[in-house]
């Protein structure tokens, strides 16, 4: 089934983001027509190829405002919904952000899909929906789900709405719970933040928490490959998959690798405490047995993903190719 070209275009919300733009390129490589919807609040138009009006079109619109993008849904075979708030700490400071960009935006998009008779809806969720899981690695069947951040709550609410639309209106739904996704084009996250801190002061590296926080890190292109693989093969009304790696990497390991990439001279200063911020889950790892059983597994470990991304970021910032 891999590489098939369904009838009708693919719509990607948040398509100018790091993950979204990778997905757009992958869909184009499959010969698909792709319509991107992005308000460019965090995504960048430069992440995408030039729109040609035939195979790739770009609509600058906010998912909360269907009137700005409803025409892009006409005749579409599927909608990949990646648009979201990507800053967990920002959502904690202002709870409305994740309600609007999570639950409310997803509802309005789902309703627009229903009106346009779009048959498939694919949603980028997060490991944050599990909260502090008592089982590691955490399977899709784990519960009860008790997210500790507004971001996780928004994702979980969007999952629930998506499932309800699947059962109520016949929409085929795919829910992907991501580990920490890293790669080129990032504009947030631990690696981006640490690089920015060393840019401001190359002599010291402040790090949130005690450094023992440990999570899985998955490369952007691996994440996209996993999503596409499951979309090609899974055929339930609601298809739920964790996407991650089988190992974890600690904050201490990441900080030490970032410092080494900058010459090894910076002093690492840990703020202390078991987690970095309110809503942070200090220990997380997803069980990926379900998608492995389907036939897909990541080719890079969490540590390998971190190493590659650090090398890319260092090369990009030094002007290397």
C-alpha cells in the first residue's frame, strides 16, 4: 500500500512548521496534490517549496476561522491536522491558548471536514496526554489519562472530538501520539533553547531541572514516515499509534553533548528540582509495539537522533553545509 496515491488532495494544517513541512514534502514526493493551511504564527513559509497553484497551494489562515480555508477542503481526500500551540510553558501561562488551539480549533476543523465530506482525518497528538504514567514504556491502552499540562489537556480533548466524529459521522480518524520530535527547522524545544542560551553566553549553560529528566527523542523525518506508514495500512474507524523510540536520553546527556559541540568550555548550571517547569513530565517513554507489529520501526535511536540534530544545528549556525 505504501506510496499509493489516493484520489483527491491532501490538506495539511500547520504545514509550514518543522513536522508539517516535512510531511508536505513527503506527500509531494508521492505524487500527491497538497494544500497547506498555516497562519505563520510559528511556521515559516521558507520551510516549504514554492507554491505552483497545481500540486502545491498555500492558504494563510487560522484553523479557528473556517471561512478562511473552507475552499481548500473541497474535494480533499484527507486532512492532516498538525497546527497547534507548540510551547507548553506558554500554554500554562495563558490556559486559553491550548483550549483555542487544541479543542476549539480541532472542533472547527472537524466540522468543516464534515461539511466538505472529507473522508479521513489525521491528528498529531502527544505523549503529554498520558501525564505521569506509572507504566514505562507506556502503551496506547494505558489509563486513566491524566495530562499535567494545558497542552496535554488540549491534545486529549482534540483526540476525543476526533473519535466522536469518527463514530458519529463515519470519518476515518488517525491519532498519533508523538514522543519529543527533533530535527532541522526547529523553533523551540530543549536543543533549540540550549543553543540559544549558549549563543547569548558561551561561558555558562543554565538548564531547567536537575538533569535527570529522561525522554525519547524521534527525528522529524522518522515521525512523518511512521504516520504515513500507519495511514497506508491501518483501517479501523479510529486508529491510535504511539510514535517514538525504544530508548530515552536524559537532559544531562543532552546538555553535555551541546556543550561539547560548542567547544566544551561552558559551565552547566542546573536549576534543581525533578522537572523543568509546571506541566513537564520528567520521565517519559512510549511503547511502540503496536506500530512495530504493523511493520514500522524507527531506524535511529533517541541518542542517535539527538546526536544528528546537534550536528545539523551546529553546522547550520556556523554557516557550514
